[in-house]
């Protein structure tokens, strides 16, 4: 696989040549890797707010990291911002600005539909889920936007919720199956649109993002969904709509419905990147985007007083904005799940677990936080596994919890983002 950005100051060297050449798509594997950070780090739900953030940070960051070469953007648009950018000439003006600044958009975070900062998000981040028409309409808007912005020859990806939030349906299997069925129908609908774009020369994919307590949260559940729902049922619907065979329809689904591998999420599940890559490859499932993020890792001591002290330190991370799911691992490898760190903390001192991992998205350039560690090593393992996987060309740094970090862990935003990039570049090399 050809790697084209992995030196600071020449982040995406030769990217223009690779755009022209092709990157010769997934079938040949000779493609540029594109590194970005997700703009969901910046508060802003309207297009005007998003635009202001991009204009504030992207040119300055590009100057520090890639002054002579094109610099990629991981765009996050709420539904409101997506509607607004499609009005008047906003999209055309944004594209003109990108070209003038030597920036390009290749991936969009379509997971959070509504507000994501300065309010309680928690499980609302999954709403509307893929069983609701609003999720389909929102994602179709993102497809329209990405199709307009994507440079010729690149593939583009839109990450999205893992269908729904599992606890909503845990006591109602019939309702859960309806969610699976309707989500599959809507994913088949959007695939039909992506097939049309493919026939026009653009390769776009929707990247389902598994995470703890998502309706799809680990490799086994992803594979089961593809085998039991997406391919047989979605394939039948897509085949009928496009007038093609079941086998052709299933291949279209595998090409256009891919996975966003978030290294924090899979680490909280205690899943190893190389094994997940191999499982997905065997099932024909592609990884469309790697999100580089680290979870908080806590090794539990046997001493009760030390545990009590650690529990006090953990309280700073049990904030009220986002879900911080916890999975604990016992000495025998058994896993136990908690919906949120706030709910798990009262059990910390008495827990018989050896280790806790919590979904927090701590900065990736350090691996220790006071008494705690991070799952930074899982990112290193992912990058190593990526070198042997020819399909995934999108890497996105996704540390979005800067606002809710304990005060002693905060740095100015531009330096914080720069240090994330520098760590990735050093460790991929």
C-alpha cells in the first residue's frame, strides 16, 4: 500500500497525483492514506458557526503541519448545518474557500444529528436512529454535500450511528427486530443512491460506527447483522429496486455500507485490531474509516484505600454531557457492562474486576492520566494492522472531549490538535 502523508510538514505529499491516478480504488489497494481530525471538537450547530470554526483553525493548523501540500478535513455537520449549507450558494462558496486554502473534505461525521456541545447529550446522540426517516433524510443530505466537495478520484465516507441504542430495546425483542428491519430497508435505499453516484464516477460509503451499548457494538454483532439482515433482506430490496441479481445487490451493499473502526470503542470492548480486521475480511466487510481515539483504562488495585482514592479521582471524568460506558474485565476474562461511568462509580471500590475501560476519548498523545492509563497501545496496534489492510484509506483523529476534561489536562486547542497529529505521524512511521 502506498503511504503518502507520513512526514510532518508533508502530510499528504503527492496527494494530487494520487487523486489523478486513483487512487486506483479498493480493488487495487494502491491508494493514498488521508489523515484528518474530526471538526466535532469545535462547538457549533449552525453552518455559520461551523464555517467560523473551520476558518479559525484549519489554515493555521495546515500551516503548522502541511504548509506545502493539500490538507484534509473531517467535517461534522448537524442536521441544521447540513440544511443550511445547501441553501443559497453556501456550498459553492465553501468549495471555493477550500480550493483557495488548499484544503479538501473526504469524510463527514454523520453520527450526532443534533446538538453535541454545551448540553446534555448522553443517549440522545443516537436519535433519530436508523429506523426513523429523519436519519435517512439527514444522511442523504450529507451524501449530497460530500458528493459536491469530494475531489475527483477519491472515495468519500460518512460515519453514522450503529443503527440504534441497545438499551432502548433490551426488553422488547419484537421492537428491536423492527428497528433492524427498517434500518436495513433505509440502508438499502441510500445504497441505491450511492450506486447511482458510482455509475457517475464517485465512490461513497456509509460507515456504521459500533460502540458499547450500540445496537451493533462489537465485531460479532456487526457480522451477524450483515449476515442475518443487511445482505439477505437489504439485498433483496436493493435487487428489486435496481433490477439486478441478489448476488450483485449484496456486493453493492458490501461496497457502500462499511464500518467505522473507532479504536476507543473497540478497546472498551477488549477486542484486538488484527483479529477484528481478519474477522471482517473473512465476512467480506470493509473498514471505511479508522477513527483514532483512546479510552480511559483503570487497573484496579487490591488495596481498598487506594481504590477509594482512585474512585475520587475518577469522579472528575464522570461528567454529565456524554455517555461514558464502562466495561470491566475480571480475572477470568469475564466482562461486565455499565451504561455510564456515573452509574458504575458506586461499584468501583467493591468491584472484583481487574480492569475497567471507559468510553471517554481522552487525548491520544499521552498514555497516563494521574492514576490512570489510556488504551493508546490499541491505536498503535490498529495502525500496525492497517498496514496489512488494503481497503481503509481514511484516518480521523476524534478527541472531542476537550471541554469536559479535568482542568489540569487542558491545553490551548490548536496545540492540542497539533500534538495529536504528531503522535499519529510518529507512530505510523
